[in-house]
């Protein structure tokens, strides 16, 4: 179960680093609306996944 949390944190850091690169890249004038929405929705998904992880784990257990 701890590995799911480590993976979620790694994915969150990956999404945030992509946003930072997009924001600080010289030709760019900041985050585009699409990138901002992508980052916010992906962060919301990851927070929701970590908060209610037990449901996903039980579902995964019944599939196998």
C-alpha cells in the first residue's frame, strides 16, 4: 500500500515539474490555460486517489 503512495507522489512531482518547465521556458509567457487545467485536474485526481485508496485496492483484489 505504501508503494501506491510513493508512486502517486512521484507522478504528482512529474506533473508539477512539467508545469514548471512550461512556465519558465523562455518563449513561453507563463502557463497556458490548457496546461493549467491539466495540472489542476491531474492533481485533483491524485489527491482523490490517495484519499480513497482502499476502494481501489479492494477492486483490484476482486479482479485478480
